[in-house]
């Protein structure tokens, strides 16, 4: 097995690469076009700086999502940023430091194997967890929308263990959908809509479907695809004050019904019990911060301080401990766990122990947090183009900006986290983004679109639009929406207009206005969205 040790030569290379990144970022006084080349020097309006002065890169090439923010340079954290990036890019293994600890069960071999090009994954036609760019998870849930307790999205196992289900038996069919308007604009231009239908036969499950100890029939299971979200700009979203988020939800509640599991009567109904912050990340608003992320443990089972258990469900533990195939060879793989001489009992104790050795060191994890918090947002492009300006005007006039709120101002960015590494406000070990005018184009509120084969609870966060126009350049695809069902901007917009799948989309009225525009005006809005 290849050893991933960091040499002196690599350290010097990191310094050189950091210099190149700083040089790219320093082009912030130049206009840029779609290929990132500079034109005449001039003062740019704030909206060009999508991530604010401390969070924007003027790189519009295939590496646009990979750049550090100017705040990284200001804090002198270039080296830590590059070291942290290694833990995103490198595949994890079972024993070779510092990328050790993968297994016994895991989702993918590395972060980048899902987030190819540092973006989100593309639309898939078969479920292959070994496929590069397959950033799709399976959500398995019941009629009430609750995830079934037996399952965790780990599709690969280190010997002698088996995954929860056989990925090769997952059946994904992309079906055509006809909307209320027959998939045609009033001027005759047509568009296509597709959605995924997912089935998993009973013989695909290693762990038999159940929920909280009660068996669940395969016929009562619902399955959805969920695509990963890109990482760039998350440090900036995290710097928005909780009070600003509260006011946004309060304003919207005055004229619309919001998700009662998150907000009701002007107040939060749920916040993160550890950070005491409102939820702002994830398709379903289930994360309050990315700065203290547990995904290495959740996805790869790489332990670190505070997370020294194995991340599997109790249903998996019971299934694996009783599996004669595993019992037969368990001691060959784990001789140190031959404690009772009873394989079933020792396998059970192995999985339920909370004292597994630490595999990721504190400093390595801190560097990863520097990288995750330090990814820049690509600057807006072509904002002085008449077509883009026309699109911007229409974007606001027809109501897109109601949910895709263009601009926020960050707070003092006093992020702290009492656990693990004891992060304090203004901690110099992390980059910070105080009082930045940023342009993410999201209200950070959950809404309902009532799409065919909709998300499991119906509510979904308005995704940021910043940088999405470079997705094809950076990742090779332009798939959009939570399950990648939209293959372009037009399809994504038209999925906002559903009314026959159990309710009327919260964005129906805007979609109706969009479809009534002439072709040139529709194109202008698309061009604007692709430029921000």
C-alpha cells in the first residue's frame, strides 16, 4: 500500500501553490469574462464580489472552486489550508497515516470522489459508490418521512464486513414528466422534465428493513436520491448572524407558511443543541455549521477526539454479530478483540465500544476545518453585459429574488465551539469574515415545491446560486436541484411550478411569470443566473 507521507519537497510545493493562488485572487481590481481573463482595470461594483472582499476569488477556470479566500492569506493560514486540502482529496485507507482509519463500513473512499471538482455530484443512472463523481446518497424512509433506523448510507465494507445493501441491485429509472403546461412555453419553445424513481428489491438488503425494532415491509419503503452540496462559501454563510436569519424567517412568515419543524410564531422550533445556533446548511436545514463537521467519522468511520465509536446502526450490529461468515474469520482480522472467545459477543462488543483508538489527530482535523472554512466563492462574471443586466432586472421583477435573496451582510463572525479543540471567538487558528457584503442568492429558508417524487418531508432549503454558472467548467456537468433531476437552468426553473403533486409550489407564481416572458427575456434570466 502506498504511504502518503508529507515530504519537505511537498511542503515547498505547498508554499509555491499558495503563492499562485494569492496571485489569482489579487486580480480583484479587474473586470473578468467567462474564461477568467482580465480586461481594463476599473473599480467593480459590490455584486461582482460574490463572497465579499474577504471571500472572493477572480478565478473563472476549472479550478475556480478550489481557491483559498483572501482571508486565508490575511491570517497567514496558506500552509494550513493546503494541509487541510489533502484530507479532502486523498483516499482514506485502513492503516497508513495520516489518511488511516477507513472502515469497517464507509460510504466513499474520499471526500473528492463525491465532490468532484469541489462541486456537487452529477446525475446518476446506476448506483455505483465506486464511481467518481457519484455524490448521491439514498434516503430510505417511511410514510411519515422519517428515515428508517436500520439504515445508514455506507455502501462499502472492509473485510470481513458487508455493506447495508448491495448497490448493484439498486434500480434507478429516470421518467419523463409533463407539467401543467405540457412542457411548452406560450411561444412554442419546448423543454423536458425528468425525475428519478428508485426501487430496491428485498434480496438487496443485508440488514433487514426495520424501524425502532419493528419490521418494515419493502412495499412500505420510500426511497429518494439526495445529491451532496458544494463546499465553497460555507465559511461566509456561517458568518451570517443568527439575528439576521431570525429576521429573514420572521419576514417570510408574515406572508407564507414555513416549515413548523424549524420555525413557528416568530421563533425557532429547533436549533443545534451543541452550537445553540439555528440551522442554515444542508438541503433539509439539518446543520448549523460546517466548521465543526463530523463527516469523516460519519462517512468513513475515521475516529477523532470526541468521536471514538463506530458509526453504524444497532440493527447492523445485531445482523453482523450473528453472521456466520463474519464470525468464522473475525479473529483473523481482529485478534486483539478475542476477549471472550465467543465471536458473536466479541463482534458485538467491537461495534459498540466507545474507546476505539483515535485515527485523525487534532491538528490534522483543524487544518481540514481551515480548508473547509477557507474556500472562496468565484466572482460574478459579465455583470456589465446588457443581457445580464436585463436578466438581473427581470429576476427581481418576476419574484425570483423573493426566495433567492441576493445579498446578505455577515456579522462579527464570532464563531466558537467549546468541544474538541476549544475554538474561541476570533480564534487565530481559523479564517474569519466579519462585516462582509456577500451575494449568495438564497434566503436560507425552507420552502415546498411539491415536485413529483418530492423530498422526503417536502421542505427544502433555497440553495445558494453563487458560482453555479461555473459548475460545468469545474465539474463537467450542469445538473441542478437536490437529486440532480434538472439538467439545465430552464428545467430547474420549471420544476418550481408544480401544482398537481399534493399541493401548489411556493414558487408557482414566479414560474408562471417566467414562462410568459418572451424567449429573449427567458434567456436573459438564464444568462444572469449563470453569471452570478
